[in-house]
């Protein structure tokens, strides 16, 4: 972990993840304060999801990964320009354009991961170990980003024209500098080796069920991401409470991730994800039934289990259902997550305003995904662990030939 963080690309990943923490809280609040209606805000996030869906699948393709050093810096710079447009724009077309451009920075993770695989800190690591360590860095960066947004919001007391989301622009510019430094100091990576066909054959129905489960899970996650900040503000709470809630969830997630890794060695990913979905349903029920500071804090603490499981086990579930193993599953997971975002953003439009009732929609998503995941567990017919045990630091031939 420390070696990765000391590398320019490890810090680049930290900065990009911090940027996502800033915009996750900042974008809904920036649009609301600019006077955009609920439908306009939903449209903004729909555009973002469609662009992110396209970019996520494109950046995971072998051609893009081969050119990761040349693509990464321009992607981060485009993201910085887009974030600046969102933070200062007051016309919906301009703001939507900015949001679309900002996704180039937000979904640059596949390019960063490809470059990280060539660093000394990642030498000899299996894909599973590298993924776990980069996920930890990403969550830590997200926590830092939420804190940065809180500090950035406080600057408005001294500088009234300062846009709080502007902190994300500075983070992406810093990430672009780090990516450029890494490109100059490190040799170009070799083309990705063809992945072995690790997935199962003849699992068309199971794959469809798996995709549906991830869509429902992400729909619940996106509903919380977009509408919880707006719900808090419109309920009369201090907007800075959002930073506390999002940071609380991320900090608990950091503690939960190692436990999930150990549990994944003993239990199927689909079963663990189903249990996490029930935790998500409980979290949203607390928010829908009790509107108090205590219930909000409790709900977001419980939600951390849901968030950690979705991000760490979701791609493992899909990887077991497609040919190509983990790399193919990760690319499919990134695209499916954007489809889930669209569902989660649009569904609350059926509820007027930002009443607690809109969180019952998320409860339905979580309960539905639980049933779908249990069905998937039956279709795959396996009680095998989701992640086979892999000795830490192994250097055997199998580890060296693991798909990158």
C-alpha cells in the first residue's frame, strides 16, 4: 500500500478519487443553489451517466489500455475543464457539457490501473491483491475529497464568489501533473496479455440475472448519492452535514473492506452481496421512517456495508459469468453501474419534492436485488468462495501469468 501511495500514479489515483468525493456531494448542491429544478438536475446526471457508461467501456478496451500513458493526462485535463464549467455555469446546456467532460476524469480508473501494473509497488501482485489495494486508496481519496469539499464550502464565508466544487478542478490538475511525471519517468507498458477464458460457458440466463442485480444495487446507491444531499438541505439541515454523512460512510467502508476480503475467501460473492443488499434496505428504511440526526448517522453507518460490498464484490460476481475473467468482469461492471445510475436518478421523479418517501424506492431496489442475487446463487449452483485464496506475495508461475 505504502509503495503504491509513494508512486506518482498512486498519488494520481488518490487525487482522482478525492475529486469524486468533492463532486458526489458538490454537484447536487451546486445545481440546486444555481436554481435548477429537480427535472433539470436529473437530466444533468442522466447525461453524466450516459457519457460515463461510454467512457468506462471504451477505456477498458485493449486499444485504450495500450495507449494509457498518452490518454491519461488529456482525460484528466478534460475533466478539470468540465468541472470548472459545472461550478460556474448557470445555463443547463453549458452545465451538462461540463458534467460530460468531467466524467473523462472521473472514469479514468482503468487507465490508472493499467499504468499502476507497471510500477515497482505493484510488481508480483495478483490482480485480486492489486484491486484490493487500489480500492482502499480510492476510498481513502474519497474520504479526503468529502473533507476537502467541506473546507472548500467554508471558504465562501471569506470569498463569496468561490465555487465549492472548484476544489475538484485543482485536484484534477494536480492528478494531471502526476500522470505526466509518471509518463516521463517510467517505460511504456507492454500491451495487455490476452486474458484466459476464466468465465463459465453457457451462462446466458445467469449473466442476465447478474446484470439485473448490479443494476438494482447501483440504482439504490445512485438514489442516495444524488438525492440524500438534496433531502438534507431541503429538510432544513446545515448543508455541511452532507460532508459528515458521506465521510462517515467512507470511513466505515475502509474498516469493512478487509473483512469482506476475508469473507470472500469462504463464501460465494452473490450470497455476500445479497446480505449486503439487506443492509442497504435497512439503511434506507431508517432514513424514510425517522428524520433525525441520529437516524441519519445510523443509516449511513449501515450503508457502508452495502457500499463496500457493491464495489468490491460486484465485479467478482460478473467476472464469474463472462469469458475473460476479472478484466472482462471489471469492464462490464463499470458499464452496468452507469445503467443502474440512470434508474436510480430517474425513479425518484415519481415522488414530488425531496420527501422521505423517495427512499422507499431505494428499499424496493435493495429487496429486489436480494431476491435476484439469491436466484443467481441457485442458477450458478456453486458454494465456492468468490475469491480463491492467494498467498500474499507469491511468485509462482500461476501468479505471474495472472491476467493483467
